[in-house]
């Protein structure tokens, strides 16, 4: 048993001894009080003689037994105190030695981590044998193991109240920011610090398309108003001695309202007891995937219902009847009947100003059933980005008509007859949509709700909004255009 655990056990035992001593002291006090009351009434000499002969021995023996028991309890309490002091010293020594162990490897000249250590503390390389390194899903790139280790120690310190991890975080500049609001916790509630949040943001953009493609803004309050230019100045031919016709730039406003979203997950005790790397990888990856999936669903196909947070997605808005210039209707009503001409017409509909950063958005099934089918059967590999053996072996970036293709798992993937469904989007999403975040990610844990299953509840929440604000008009195509199947 760890020294800290032994201290807790001995403290519980000492509390029990003190309670027993208190009960014994109260019993003795009550007996003395009764004796004092009886002494107020003097018996006759004959009665006193009889009492002295018959009761003096039992009372004296009872008092001696109580005194003996009290002495034993005092000796036991003294021994417990000494043992508690000993194990407290052992626990303190363990922390001291762990600090020496963590700091024993000198830092390289270049900081190992993305953020510098606190002033007065140099960054140190993590030299531990890191089980699970090389199998990380959420941490990639340079120093992935070190970044995962820092995240894992942050989670253990803040969510699991691990004192060793808290001390490590303090030594290595991993800041902690605990939540001040209500919690569901029996372990911890914490706002994820900027260093760890950056990892999650990167994963959200990696697992989803909307947050990565839309214009990202931060909200300082629950509501954000962003001005949007909807019309520009006009130029006119002017004759001699003729007044110049005035024109004005037109503006309107895009309103974003922060909406709270949360994801809960039950973690087994084995995960919490696993290596720091696995803990960090599990929490970071699962939270990021859940947020990315929700963002893509409401950002692309949201219907405006309560389950979508009142958000209307790009695919829904662009075909609402007020943006017809941005919609190309295919000749067939299914993915299997889409033609090269349909795809070319969609690309041709895109305005010049939005072509520099334009990209395609579609589901993997839509890409396979149409683009890849057309590329293979028509021998026009350039349409699908190349279908030579070399390209397939090297897994080239998917392109269609020169524009990058992004897979969106929440977009329509229905095969067979599917009239009037948006299958492809093409354009500059930054010009057409916004993704706004109100506050950082908050994590909470509780061991109470699923105690019988030996599981810990993890709840992650954040506040954001996404708005598709520019899809053109019925006469002018916007920065985002759509290809939908025939209406019948």
C-alpha cells in the first residue's frame, strides 16, 4: 500500500480510538456526577456501615478497570500518532524523490513542448519509458509522445485529483484552471487549458470539415454581430457636363448565438488506471471526434430543429428557394446517374472571386458512386485526381476538376433514386459560413452515477454556433454552389 494510503488508514483508526476514549470519559463523568448527587443525602451510621461493607469493592474494581482501559487507549493513540508521522515522512520523501527523477534529464537547447515552461523553470524532456508510444491516435507530428504525456498528467491532476500529477504539472508549466460553476463531480471539474485545447481543436478540424473550412471567430459574449458586405459601389459611363451617379456599398449583419453542447462518456476504471499516454489519447480523441461530428452535422445538414440547436446547415439553406442561382440540378435523380457534364456545370457556376480557395464537399459514398465511377469507366483520370497505379499506390490528394475534395460523413450518401437531394457542395466556405466559439472546453468527472459498474462518467461541454450566411440569390450565385439530383 502506498504511504499516502497508509496514512489515511491510520488516521481512520486514530479517529476510532479517540471516539472510544471520549465515550469512556463521558461514562466516568456520569458516574462521578451520580456519586456527588447521592452524597448530598447523608445516611444513618448503620446504613453507611452496611454500604461500606457491601459495595466498596465492586465500585473500586469498576473504577480500576476503566482506568486501565483508558491507559491502553492512550498508549494505542500514541503508537498510532508515531506511525502516522512515520508514513507522512515516507510520503513526503516519495514526492521529493519523484521530483528529482522527473528533473534528472537536462533540457535540450530548443524547448521540447509547444508552450514554454513557467518563468524560472526550464522545459525538460520526458525520458520515461512511454508505453503506447507509436500507437497514439490523437497526437501526431513532432514530440507527439511528450505532448500526450503533458495532456495525460493534466487530466490526472485536474480530473482525478492526483497530487503527484498536480506537482508534476506545477514543475513543468502545465497550468491548471478549475471551473467555478456547478459540477457533476466527485473527482473534478476543469476548463481545459490552452495548451491541451489546441490539441483538441486540431483534432476537431482533422475529424470534421466545417470547423476547418469556415471562418473561425471568437465570441466575447453570448451573442456576436458580424457586419457582412452584400453590395459594392457601381461604376457608370459619364458624359460631358453630366453628374456622376451615386452608389453605396450595402451591408447587413450576421448574428451568432452561443449554444451549449455536451458529450458524456463512461470510462472503465482500467482506462483511468492505464498509462498516462493512453488516458490522454482516449479523452482527447473521443471528445474531439464527438464535437467534430456534431459540428459537421449541423453545419452541413442542420434543419433548424431543436435537436440541431436551431442551426440551418449549408445543404439545407442553399435549396430553400431563395438561392436558386447557386444550385445546379443534375439530369438524373441518383448518384449512379450523375454525369461529367453535371460536375462541370457545377464548377462553371462558381463565381471567379471564390475560386482561389474553393473546395468540394461530399460524402465518401457520393464520391465513389459518381466521381470514381466516371473516372474509371470514361478513362478521364484527371477528373478524379488521377487513377494511375502510381497515384493509387502513393494515395494522392483527392481532386476533382482541379479542386480539393473533402469528405463529410454527415452529407447525403443515399444510393439509388433520391430526388432533389444535395450531393455536392463547391466553393470557398470561409466566404459563406462562420464557426464561432464562446468558451473553452470544460471537462467534468463523476464516480457516483455508475459506481456499481466501476465506471467513471466524463462530461465534456463547450459553447459554439455556426451560420451559413451567404449562398447567393435567385439571380447571382454565391461563394458556395451545390449540385443536387433531379427533382423527379
